[in-house]
C-alpha cells in the first residue's frame, strides 16, 4: 500500500530537534511520506544560543505550497507560522488541498525564548485555523491564550480551556500539561466535545527535551494519516514522545534534543488514560 503523504508547514530548526526537522523524522518513524513547506529558518548564536528567526519571502512559501498541493497531501500539520499572512496561507492550503486531516500546533513562542512572536497571530489562528482543525495541540501557555483564560495551573483549568477552544471550532483539543504543569506525572488533557480524558506517563528528565511539542503533534498527524481514531492517534503520539524525551540527550551547554527514534529503536512507554 502506498505511504500516506503528510505535509508540514513549519520553520527550520538548524539544531534539528524541533521544527520541520522534528516533523520529518517523526513522519519517517511512522512510515509516512513527509513533505515540507518552509516558513522561516531559525539559527542560533554559537556563544549564547540566542535564536535568530529569518522568515522566507512569501512568494517562495507560495511556490512551495503550490508544489505540495499538487502532490496531494493526505494530512497537513502546521508548526511555526510566524505571521498573520502565513497563517492565512496555511488555511488556504488546507482549503485547496484535498487533505482530510489538519493538525494545528499553535506555536506562539520560538521555544527557548519567552516572547510571543506576535499577538495578532493568536487572533489569526483563532479565525483561520481553529475552525478547520481536526486536532489542535496547545501547550499550557498557548491554551491560555487561545481560550482567553490566561494562566492555567490545574487540570480543572485545562478542562475549561479545552471546552472554549472546542467551541472555537477545533474538533479535538489536546492540551499539553507536559513540562509546564506542576505535577509528578506528565499530564495531557484530551477533549472531543463530550468527554475529557486525562493522559499520563511518568515524568522523565526535562533538561534535554527540545522538540517535544513538535514531535507530539507530528506523531499525532502521522497516526491520523495512517487511519487511527483521534483518541488513539493522540495516545500513541504521547507514548512516542515520552520515549523520545526519556532518551533525550545533551547536544551542548545550551540544548538537548529528544531522540525521535527512541520509541521504535529503544523502548515503548505506557500511557494511562482516565476520564475526568
Ligand atoms: P511544548 O514543547 O509544546 O511546550 P511540552 O514539551 O510541554 O510541549 O509537551 C510535549 C509532550 O511531551 C506532551 O505530551 C507532554 O506531556 C510531554 N512531556 C513534556 N515534558 C515531559 C517529561 N518531562 N516527561 C514525560 N513527558 C513529557
């Protein structure tokens, strides 16, 4: 059977733990055919590791998107888009391509930096992307912004935010408690419009987890493309990223990426589910 074609619209992380590099590695680990339309190139200062985001010209993005649409992706994932213009392009790409699956990772800050890339982007994501999203995968901060509820600190807060984000049009919402929620386990909350399901794994080391968010959303996209139900796709993506984090490694004094291949090469991690 032909491989499913999965397109990511995302930035390049030259350190290759996150961004389109994480997406492509994860797509490959899931036996899908990964494709990329690049929005920007992120480079790091070797002395301080401060990030520099260089956007690609819009006409170059358009050419990539046209090429990708012509190939006919089965699923589309968005990562770092960076501007309202690009957010609109991502939406148009989904509308024009005949893809059934649209996974939105609502990246708002370039990981490792605290600054929101551009507040207008949040409104554009709400208007353009959420109404079409099969699954949206905000972390705690992003869920607070999308829902308008601000700082989220508990599972109850996550439930309220998930309901708001679902009302904005996303079919399935998974809020990553992950590293930001103070807890002994790594919790994520999944909401399908009817039930809330709390997913958990052990919490592993958190020094070398660069790229975890991208990897989780990419795995969810690939699982959906391969025909899994949204709930299974998310649970299996969590297991995949938990193994990647457990086996994360030190790259230099500043950063350590997850091991995108750990779930297939080293060990499987169990995910616990509970309706809450
Ligand atoms: P983001 O990078 O978007 O902020 P997170 O790193 O918080 O996202 O979460 C990505 C995925 O990794 C989620 O499923 C989250 O629960 C999981 N995760 C994050 N940190 C850990 C950890 N220390 N141990 C196990 N799982 C984790």
